[in-house]
């Protein structure tokens, strides 16, 4: 299970090194960079590039985890006090959309 303290600790460390809006901007760019690596791993897993060796599915999963971690760190860098609640609310919203409640 994820320990949210680790996300907050990483965010605090990075904010100490690059605070403010510039740090947040760079973190959002990091999310995009990680997403690109996940897309590359997907192409490798699907063997879509004959010039490169196939990528194991474990590498794809690792890259997707890096995307998620980077995004959560970005949220924590924006507001270390509210990111967990915002994430939980968004997760519930998405889950509810997939499983709509039936009105009686």
C-alpha cells in the first residue's frame, strides 16, 4: 500500500531545492517526461519498433508507476496539506463514473 508520507517527503525535498511556481512547473514537465517513457515502454512491449528489443511488461508497469508518483508529487508540491484529500475525491469521482448508482 502507498505511504502518502513518502510523497509528501519527496515534495518537501524538491520544494527545498526548487521552490515556487518554477518548481511546480518543472514537476508537471516531469510528469510528461515519465508519460513519454511509459509510451515508449508500451511500444516496446507491443514490439512496434523492429529496431529495438521487446520491452518486458514489468518495465511498462514501472514506467506507469513513475508517472503516478510524479503526478502525486506534483499535487503535493502545489499543496502539501490538501493533496491527499483532492486525490481521494478525484479517485472516488472516477470510480463513481464507472459504477453509476441506480436511482430507486
